C-alpha cells in the first residue's frame, strides 16, 4: 500500500494548497509599502475572526508566546490572579503566572469536567482583590469547551480582567471578544487559522489596556506598547515572520469567503459526525461538554491506548493524537478544526475501526462508525 499521510491532530492542522504555495514566493522586504498593505489587511482579517473593534497584534511565536504576552503586559509583581486549570493548557496559565511571581490561585478542574460561571463567581467572592482571571476557550488536551460568555458576565462586574486562551477554539467555535466582554484574547496560527506554526495573535479591550498602563512586570520583546506604537506606522517593532503573514492573508481570504458563521457551522457538523461515529462503535467521550474542535475518546477496556495511537500513526498514517501526560493512553484525540473536510472524519473513523480490530476490540459492526458519521455529514452538507 502507498502510505498516504493524514494529519488529524489538533495542531498543526492541514493547510490549503493556495496557502502552502504562497510560502514558495520570493521573500519581500518588511519595511515597504507592499508589505505594510498585506500586514494591515491581515490585521483587519484577524479582527473579523476575533469579533472585535480593537487592534489585533501579530507576534512571531507559537501560541504560548501570546499567553506570556498577556500576563507580562497586564500585571505587576505579587498581583493576585485566578487560573482555571481544566487540562494541560489551562495548567500552562498557572505555570506562566507563577514564573512571573504572581500570587496564583489555581482552580483545578478534573480533565473533561466543566466549571460553570456560577462557580467562578463564588471563587471570585472568596478571593477578593483578584486582578485577572485566566481561562481557556477550548481545552485542547480534553476536547472540553468552557462558557467564556458566562465568565465574561461574571468577571466584567469586578475589577478583574478576563484573559482567554483561544488557541484552538477561535475560528472553530463561537467566541466574540467584544460582545462576550473578553479583555485579552490570544490565539495561534497552527490550529484553526489554517497556516503553519509560528505566529500568535493577541488583542486587548479598553479595560485590558488600562491594566497595560499600570503593569510593572518586566518585558522587552513582548512589550505590547511597542507593538501598538509600530502598528500606527503599519509595521511591527521587530522583523515580522513575513512569509507566515502572507500565508495568513491567503488563509483569511478563504475564511472570509466561507464566512465565519458558515465556518462555525462546518465545525459543528464535523464535531457531531465524529461523536456519532465513535458512539456507534461503543466508545465513550471524555468531555462532559465536548466542543467542535476535537473529540477526546476514552480507550476501551482491554485495549492498550498507546498502542492504539501508534498503530493509527505508524501503520495507517492517520495522525490522531494521544492524550497528554499524565493521562497518556487513557484516551486519544481526533481533531476536526481548521482546513478539514467531511472525509477527514470518515478517514479517521475507518482508520480507528481497523486499528481496533487489529488490537482485538471487535464488539462492533465494521463500518458502523462511518455509517453514523455519513448520515450527519450528508444531512449537513451544503
Ligand atoms: C496548542 C495550544 C496551546 C499552545 O500553543 P503553542 O502554539 O504550542 O505554544 C495553548 N493553548 C491551547 C488551548 C492550545 O490548543
């Protein structure tokens, strides 16, 4: 068999052909009108996906760079913060805050469980003086989504700002920065934004900017005020990742032509099809509130989860993702975000069924998951 490579992981994600070929164009200089024009168009396009009137800043880093940027530009040493840890990425907020000497109250939510806004209201009441709440839109380690809109309602009534990691969710699940009262929103390029890894994006609300004005944590490369000053001149403080920005322009053209609303609907159909598929062969989901970005599926009893992922990847070249530490092997993740189509889902399900049969799990009718997914895809196809 020719072993064709199928990228089905929640980042990096597949990239449209037009976006790929843009990277092969000769490089242009960044201090030129030609680049500034592209740069400003990309900034505008990002505002559309962020659903904000505020400017969106482009950093040459992976998503974590934007998370760090959010922390160091809004807070001062010793400030009290709440971080919501519902998985690997929520945990990162706590790690960053502690690294910068913040008084960090970490709320640990068991992987896959929910944390409703009412609980946040309680936790804020019990922790007076909190300057910022750090949350995750789509917890990519578990597939769960959190009620950011509800968090916005709670946090906006306090002195604190709401900082949201939208790294896998933004562009795949609803998230309206202004409407939902998000004060700092960050994301990265290699998830729903349909380009390779290497760029991160961040925007601040007026309340967020007020915090920027008083923030005393040390910063240099990620000093957002430098970015703001340079954006007025239609440029960046440091050499931008020119090719990636050009690629983002092409991907945003595609996103705009589909329309954000349709794109979210598309992800909802892929998510539903995946969930229906795995349930049809007797598997269980991890998340209580699964999002449409990726689906985390519990490894069935009697199957070695690490072997399952290795077989999917090495034998069938279907690059789904294992669970992350400390839950490796307990569940696995099939992504459906960014530039993925309906047949990426049926491919993933076929490879999953064949793998399960290889590993001795056979309490299902072969093809049952694909049939269930097919029904959803066909009904939703436009
Ligand atoms: C991928 C991801 C990150 C980490 O981003 P990097 O690009 O690896 O730095 C953080 N948060 C979430 C929710 C993610 O999905």
